[in-house]
């Protein structure tokens, strides 16, 4: 007898979305997680000092709250305790010389601030984000829809009718542009360029990547509209809300369940899974795997003879840059030399567009960036419950870290012989990061209670799907994205095994909608 209609392997945000949606539609769902907690990259712990609550990896939910999944599940999650904390100033940038810019959630404020930095920049920003808003239904359908489907064909055909074929071709031509191309042709101020340039790193791309310009515009639009919200009390409270929602609709969650195989029936279709230790669990309708392609095809389907094209595609699948996280417990809130940064949710420290490009290129070549792009989150400024009264925490993310180290671009840190991250390399690199941070904050070193750093290797230990610390499940360049994700011959979330579905990105929502 089947244990559930659908078995879901993994418990990242996409798996949780799929489980919640399928459960609400009356399907029995069993979610299996090999770790001792659900969440994937969502993890909250007191890692520095007692009473200081840190989101170890993911912290900002702007792309989730603007997603169709949240539109459908948001009210149910809120009933079960999900509350977001906001700041009216979601992001900012500060350059080495102290010049800075702040993006608010108020259009007039942004236009005035950007025009003050360079005449016309504010007007260009308004026009750019308004254009994203006008194109939003089509853009978000492309970014979050099943690309190989009749529904998508109808959407594209409707746009072709509305715009004309040349107009549609122009749209796609513009969409393939780069972040550098957008910023250098539209903005005169290097500070405005620096404000938006680092955001492309949070999509796994670089400023010169194809279609990065469109993605960065979408992020700018989303930040102004939705801000950079964090979960009140820690991102773990989002997991608690999901868990309650899944269980309330009859779903079951099992922790410490290490799935080692997907089982297939006599017709070659997925019939369930086998756990490490030998226990087999049957699924009546199908299996959904939220894992990397190498985990799926190299481990879970190890007993299935793969076609030559799949074997080749798996061998050629690439991962992107690693991430690094650094967390601080502080005695008091940081005293920024630019006071306007004190309430900003996420501030980037960077030399600017060229600096972002240089650091990203260094990381891609296996080098420790000499001047990394640093994203500084201030959770306590949005949610004081994260730490003792009067204290503060900082959340730092380095989206340009090499998965394997070939050298140090600054020539200061010795390269490990095996290219692997060690504790010594991690802490020396964290010292470099801290020196940049301290240059923008008064008496920073004296204010630190504790620091905790995670290298790309450390992140992979926390979550095996973060290969080399890559948080996106694979390189996000255009040749390995959209209709070519994960492979050039892929069709949405389907696999060569009937009733076996592979999810990642926004496809947890899509597969649940399709399975209905």
C-alpha cells in the first residue's frame, strides 16, 4: 500500500511550496529530508552568542513575496505565524571613498536622489522600472512559467499579436542585454551604477552575462515595490508556518530520511523510494526530487540505465561561483560613517560596476577576490527581536567566492595545495572582508562580540545541494537556464522516468500546478 500520493525528496523552499500546494488540492504528501531539520538554505541558529538569532544562509524574501506561490499560499502561511519585517529603505551602496546612494520604497524620493547624483538619472530610473511594471505580466510569465507548454505558447502568441513580430523580437533582444550595458547607457552617476550592479550577483550571474540586464531591472522593480523583507523572529518561522500548513492538509514530514534510490516499476515509472538502510516507501502518483542533477542521475537513479545524451548532459553540467557567509554579534548597532545607512536592509560595499565585474571574474577563475563585493544585512534594524535589547547583528554575504581556490588576487593569502577551503583560509579571507566593513563603520572592531564565518565548503557541508557553495543548484548562464535547464534537451521539470519530477528555481510551484 502506498504511503502517500506524492513523495517529495528534499525540503528547500521549492519542495515546501510543492508539498503545501499539493496538500491543499487534496493529495497525500510525504516529504523526506535527510537532515535533522527542513528548509534547505533556510536555516536559523544562535551561531555567535546566546540570544543572537542569525539566518545562516538565506534571509531576504523579496522574490518569494512577489511570486505566484506567495500570492496563493501567503494568507495560509500568515494564519500559521508567518510575519515579515520591513524597512522603507531596502538597499543601498557605499563606495570606498564614502559616497553612497539609498534606494527607498518611495518613487519620488528615488527620482530626486538619483537626479541629485546626476541630472536625468532619476528620470531614467522611473522610466526603466515603469517599463518593467508595464511588461510585468509577460516578464513574470516567462521567468516563472512552464516554458514548454501550450499555455506559454498562447502567452507568447498573444504578445506577438499585441506587439507585432518585430516588436516581440525587439523585446527579446533587449531582454538579452547585460547589466553593464543597461547601467552604462542609462546612468551617468557611477554611484547609481554601483547601487544596482551588485544585485546581479544574487542571481548567479555577472555584469557582463547575457540577460543579466533584464534580471537586474526586475530586481530593482521588486525592491522598490516589495522592499527586502525578512521573517520576524528568524527565517525558521517561515519553515514552521510551512510545516503547519503541510501537516494541516494531511501531509507528513520525516527528518533524517536519507533517500538513496528512486524505485521504478515494471513499466519504468517511478513507484517510490528506498532509504539508506533499505526501507522502501511507495508513492501512488509520483516522486518529486528537489536535488541537483548529479544527485538525481548519479545517485537516486543509479539503478536506471541512462540514455547516452543524458549521461553526457550530466557530465557537462556546471556549477557557478560559491557563496560565503559572515555573521556578527555586536554590542550596539553599527555606527555607519554615512548615517543614512543605519536603517537599510541590505547594503553593498563595492568599488562600483567595474569592481563587481573584476571580483566576479576573479572568483570565476578560482581566485580569492582582492576587493570582494560585500552584501551587509542589518536584521536587527528591521526586527529587534533578533538580539538582546540594545545590541545588534550583521549578516554578510559574499556572492563571489571560488568553489576551488587557485590563488589570491591580492597575493596575500597562501593557496592550499589541494585548492580546498581550510579554516585558516576562511578566517584570513574573513579578515579581509572585515577590514573593508570596518572602514565604513566607526569603532567597529571594539563593538564586536563574536564573528562566525562559513566558507563555500562549510555551506556544502550544511546542504549537499550547495555544490562548492553554489546556492543556485548550477551555473545560471543562458546556455544552462530557461528552456535549457538543467539540460539542453530538458522539458520543464520532467525526467526520462515517468512520474518522476525534478524541481528547482520556481518549479516547485509549477509542478504542483501541473499535477493539480
